[in-house]
């Protein structure tokens, strides 16, 4: 499994949006279980919470949704490319997902 951001990922095969609101031009599959909640995203964008608070709350959200790396792998497959908006060097939930998957022994690298 890999990650990337919409603006860079040109190969339309296996791209799966994990953004709360995918771009209008994206016609691929979406996996909303990995998207942040509206409230969490709003609070982060409005700088009401720190990066660390966002990470903690996002991981709690995944737990509430009863997600595991194996469930994600079964749902979307090992060749999926998880997509959101932020560039490689920017903090975002895509990087948290990648770290979370690797902690469960699922390879997940940024393209």
C-alpha cells in the first residue's frame, strides 16, 4: 500500500481518496472510514488544536470506527494508493494513516 497527494498522483489506477471532501475532478474510489470527521478537520484548520492533538484525536476516531490495518487491507487491497490533499512534507492524516498501518506490520510508503 502507498500514499500520495491528489496533485502529484497522475496514475488513476488504484487511487483511493481518504479525504473528507475529495476534489471534484477525482472520479476514483473513496474510503471514508479513513477520512477525518468534519469537526476534527474544522478544528485543525482553524488552529483550535495542535498537530499532536489532531493525531491523538484522529487515532481515537479510527479506534471508534473499529478499524484495523487488516480490515483496511481487506477492503481496499495491498496495491491501493491512499490520497489526500497535502504535499509530502506537510502534516496530514495521510501520514498518520501510513504510520498506523506500519505499526500493524502493513507496508505503506509515500510515493
